[in-house]
């Protein structure tokens, strides 16, 4: 019953704005649309103000973030750009030139402000380690739709860890690194080098055929290189942590899971193959067998590993690499025994 109510509620919330946009498109494409300053202004106002305002009223008492009004406004802008004749886009162009940059800057400022507030709240807690990616996801969940949280947080975190956060983080006694003795940083560095070489080669091969295709490919390659660089840098910024009740495993911003200590059955120091372990076997690293492991966790019950962009995978056996596996095992066993 509740599920049916939520579905019907979502149909109303999103259906009404979409229906209004469809009606505007039908009117624009009809023979009765003649244009003119008054009509152009009215259509532009409906696309950019009326429809978003109605959407805001529909989500006012729901848990949908109010900031989703901005994407609705952008959709209205795209509809107007695509369907309105060029000669009728005067007010649309004014909005693009003056209002849209202000809105984008306001949203960015709001996100930064919220992230700073959440990080300060984490720092105020003595039992928690301030973690930018964790704080960023919490902040994005208050601002953006639930399904977009991981994607947006990941994109922001790539640039934060890649180009802003350079300070070395000293490890606490309950924290453990996993990148110093691993081959992953070298592997990611090699991938970046390959991307650079291939970008230069393909750019010069394509430029004689199509300069647009050449520059699009170059831009995509540069963006891919930036992402890999951000992933590599995040490995040293998000250590694995043993808390009083939980084991928090992180692999940069690529994957993470929080395991209750009471769910840990055995801790095996081994780099053996996982082929015989069954289907509920995962590696903490998304690289899988490309990266070696030296520790295997066996759990009593299934857990969910959250990978890149929020992809979820179930497991009962998890393999990972720890720079100091024996120290990690001893520390984890001590905390389990104390509990």
C-alpha cells in the first residue's frame, strides 16, 4: 500500500511538470504560435519560472531536496533552446548570459558551505576521523536526489583529492595504510602515462580528418586522466580504520564498507587465489586480481561493498591488501577480544 502511494506520489510530482513542458512544446510547434516580444517572454517565463515553481510546490512537503529545482530549470532551458526558433530566444539568451552563471555559483557556494559545516561537525566528535568524502556524501544527500548522490560526490572528490588535498595525513594507532607497499599507485600512474601518449597520437591522427572529433577525444582523455589521478591520490587520504564496534575498510574513493566486528568470523593472512571461495567473494580493490592481496576476511553474514559511483555488491569473503598485515590482524583481534 505504501509502495503504491509513493509511486503515485512520484507520478504526480514529476508528471505534472513534464506535462506542462509537453504542453509548452506542443504550443511552440503549433500553427497558433507566432512569436513576438510578449509571447516570447511568456514562454520563457513558463519554462524557467512557472514550471520550476510548480515543481517546488509539489516537493515542498516531501524529502526530495529543494535544490532539484535547479535541474528542472535547466531542463526548461534545454527545451526552450531546442524547440524555440532562434529569433524567439532573446529572453532565453539573457537568462543564459546573466542568470544561469549566478545560479550555478550560488549552488556551488551552498555545497561548499554545507560541506564545511559537516566537516566541522565531524571534527567536533572525538570518536570520529574527519573524512571529506564521507562528509561530502552526507552533504550531497541533503541537496541532491538520492540516486545522484554518489555520482556527484565522486566527481567532486576526484578534483578535491587530486588537486586540493595535498597534505600528508598522519595515521592514528587504529588506522592502517594500504597503498605504500601495493602496486596500485604504479599501475594507475602507468595508465595515466598511456593515456597521455595515446591522446597525443590520436589527436594528430584525427586533426586532419576532423578537428572537432580530435578535440572532443582529447578532452575526454584529459578528463579520464584527471579521474585516475584523483583516484590514485585518494588512496593515501582514506586509511582503513578499526573502531570500537566496526571495521571501516576504504579503498580511496573507489570502494568502502563498514563491517561490525561481531560479524567477523576469521582473519586469514594469505595471498592465495580466491577461486575456490564461491560467488560471495570480493576484493576491496575494484582492480580485482590485477592487484595482489595479503589478507582475507571471512564473515558470518553477508555485507554490502559499495564501489565506484554507488555500485553495491554482496560478499561474505573479502580480500584486501594491508601494508602491515600482521599488525593489522593483531590490532583487530585485540579489539574483537575486548568486545
